[in-house]
């Protein structure tokens, strides 16, 4: 049914048909998460890291109304140069963008959806969306959390973005039955920082353990995805006090300007970058690389389980 709208790149199609490991990647990080040309450089480096760790990258986007799993370098360059002129596409945008033949940069939500349509089970990103600070009055809760509760894709990230209300995000995931696994840690990483003071559900120490947990979840017939929180490498972790002060200032500026909804996260990330003199951007890039390597190893371990 949906396959009439779905295009797999030749590399991704061949890998899936041959039973090789494939890792999905989002495109909002290209168009809305970083400035040009760092966004394109980062996207190409992430694809290289995934290949070096034994898997095939599938960057996901909507281009000309087509759902794409696997982009060409030219398509990645296009998204990077277009930047925020490309629609930030969540679940509610998908049908309209496809029907209008428009472009869209996929969020965690739509990347999970398109990855699942394509048969890709592992997805690497920077950080997921979650419950925004002040959500008790604004009801601003990312669609990423609902998608994790319903779509069987493993999402490997550095935790939820630190601009969010992390305790409420964990509560929401628990309510919806989404397992939160800490890779090599019992503590939820806070995106730019390794520490949040919050506990994950389980600690897991190898890609093979991650793969087996996800494989068993599927074999048990349990719906929904699995969230892997992979801490930013120690050498790139930012001081919690400093980054939280920058986030608080960015949120204050956002509220003063009346920014809300899907524009909140890009504004906050860009403002935090400026307030930290670019340090947060470098941390963001490094944690994405770290997640890509782990995702590739996990996807390869998952394929080995399939073959047993």
C-alpha cells in the first residue's frame, strides 16, 4: 500500500534484500539542527562511520513527495543548503507533503515511520524529543514519544534533548511501556552532558545485548520501539551547570518571543549554540558520531541473531 510512495536507494535496497545490517538516520538534523556547511559535513561523516562499523546508512527524508530511505550526496547537500526552508516533517505532515509533492526533513517520528515501512529496525540520532518544560500548561509534548510507543524501531540516542523536562519525559515513556536502556550506564544522559541524576530502566554493556533485547521484544509480540541512551563521550561532555544556565536563558528568550510548537527545538538549539560560543554544536556533532557507531554494531548483531 504505502510502497507506491516509498523509494529505497539502490544501496539500501540491495542491503535489505541481501540481509545486511542497515541503520536509519534522520534529516531534520541536517536542515534544522545545524548550520551549513557543518550539517552536510556531519551527515556525510555519520554515513561513513556507519559503513566503517559494518552497516549500510539510510538517511531518510521526503523529496518531491517521495518517502526516501537512502539519499545521494547531492540530496544531502540540497537539504543542507535549503536549511529551514524545508518543512520539519512530523507525523501530521506526512500525508500533505506527499500529496503535494513537497520536501520534508524527517524528525525522529517520521524517520521511525519510514524506516519501519522500509524494513529497517535500527535508527541513530542525536537526541529524541520529549515533554517540553512547562508542558503542564502548554501541552507541548513531542510526537516522538508516541511513535516510540507504537513503532518497532530501536532508537539509539544521547538521551532526550537537554532543553526538555527530562523527568517528565521518562515518566511519559514509562506510562507508554517504552524500555529505556542505558548503554554502559545506569543514568540517563542529558544530551550535552553524561549526567542527569535520573535512572534508566536497565543498563546494557554490549551491542549484542542491545540486539538480543530488541530481538526478544519482537519475538514476544510486544509492540513499540526501544530507546537506547548512549552517553556522549567523556571528552566532549559539557559541564552540567554551564549548559543548564544557557538552556534556561534560551528558554527565557523563546518565551519572550512567543516561539512554540515545532519551531521551539531549532530555536533553542541555535540559541544555546550561540550562548556557549559554539561548544554545544561540537558536542552535538560528537554525540551523533558516537551513536552512529553503536547503531551500526547493534544492527550487525541483530542480523546475526536473525541467522541463528
